[in-house]
C-alpha cells in the first residue's frame, strides 16, 4: 500500500514541477514564485 501511495505522490510532484516549469518567469513572479523554488514548492504540495 505504501508503494502505491509513494508512486502517486511522485506523480503529483512531477506534474506540479512540469506545470510550473511551463510558466514564464513573469507568470511565476505574479504567483510569488522564483524559478529556483519550483522543486521545493512541489515537494510541499499535498
């Protein structure tokens, strides 16, 4: 069961990173996010 949840968490992380990475620097700035923060923000999501 833990393996399935870990996989789901990883997929959600990757989807978040991918979606944020597609935004321009201006769009990220409007959200208050710097490009170097994307991975740490994605890790926090849940």
